[in-house]
């Protein structure tokens, strides 16, 4: 059993265990992802409507391609049993129809997706607040648990009452978050693996 346990150290990205080429690839990955996040954050802040519309178009294309692949696998793939084939074709057709609907009017689809996200956030805050109040009897500080629950419920009600205002602030926070994480990724691209030498040669183990 001891040999099957994986520690958290084995899951971390240790530059000392990577070769020089591997560290370069990691730096490039951090840099490209950071630049992409910064660009997306700026676009979301400057032209949120078009940026969300582009995201909706990409989602529609993804649904369309995934649906066609499902249909092809259901019709020509070697799936076990006729039920799997039929379900695969039906699910693929549903994805294709959804993708076509999104691509037909991407602006409406983007607004709808944003509204769904806001509604889920509001409902989630309300449910979280209710659960906090219900479970406040088992909390170490019952007063703070009740206050947190009431604030969470109030925030959820506000989100559901004025979804348009919430959506605008959600876009702003998302844009800021993307820029901050992008800058952090670019900085890590320049600092990752500095001072780390080549890993010591040894027997290959799994």
C-alpha cells in the first residue's frame, strides 16, 4: 500500500526535476497562457459585448463539431449495442441543433449565457445562505454563521432582482481577474526554473 500513495510533492511542478528543454516549454506555456488571459481581459473590459459574442460563437462551433463527431461515431463507429448507437446519434443531433441556434444569433446567445450565469450565482448564494443558517447550530460561532447566511441570502436576492447590473459588475470583475492572472502567469514564465540545474541522471522509474 505504501508504494501506491502519491504525495502532494509528486504532483507539484518542480523545475529541479525537469530538463532544460522541458523548463523552456513550461515557460512558453505560462507566457502564452498569460498573454492570452491579458488580451481576453482587456477585450472583455473594453468591448464586453463583442467579446462575449465571440465566446458564444466558439461555444457554438464546439457544440457543432462535437455533435457531428457523436453522430459519426453512432452511425459508423463500433459501439456495442444498438441503444448506444441511437443515443449517440440523438445526443449528437441535439448538440448540432444547439450549436446552430447559437451561431444563428450569437449576440442573443451571449446575453442568454451571461444571464444564466448570473441567475445560477444568485440562486447559489441564496441556497448557501439558507444552508449556513440551518447548520448554524453546529458552528463554533452561531452568530457569525447566521450573519453570513443572511448576507448571502440578501446578496442572492439582489442578484436576482437586478441581473443586468450584476452582469455588468460580473464582467468587470472577470476582466480584472483575467488581467491579474495573466500578468502573474507572464511573471512566472520569466521566473520559473531560475537557478535550477539539469536533473540528476538515474534509473527510470514509474
